[in-house]
């Protein structure tokens, strides 16, 4: 968890992304060693530094999943001009 928290703080603080990306990949490797089969990027900063982690385990970006769900529901519910009025 310390790697994840440090990575989030670094991204929020505007640090170079190489360090946080390495930390997220290391945390992902630790999870894989404990039996994880997938990781969830449940914070908006993590996807910005998750490229290397996605090579360790499959990664679900919850922000992207939320956007997909919202757009799917929006387009299914009504035409855009009606949904936004």
C-alpha cells in the first residue's frame, strides 16, 4: 500500500511520472505474488502511471469503466438533445 499512496501523492504533486509508474508496477507485482489475477485502478491518478502495471496483471481503470457505463446509458436512454435538457 505504501507504493500506491506514494505514487498517488507524487502524481497529485506534479512529480515526474517514471517513479510513480515503477512503484505502481512493483505494487502490482506484489499483488500477483499474493495470488491476484487482476488489479483495479480505483483512483483517477493511478491510470496515469499504470502502463507498466498493465504488463504485470490485467488492469481495470474504473474511471474509464464509469465513462463507458454513463455513455452507454445516455445513448440507450434517449437521444442526446433530450437527455441533456
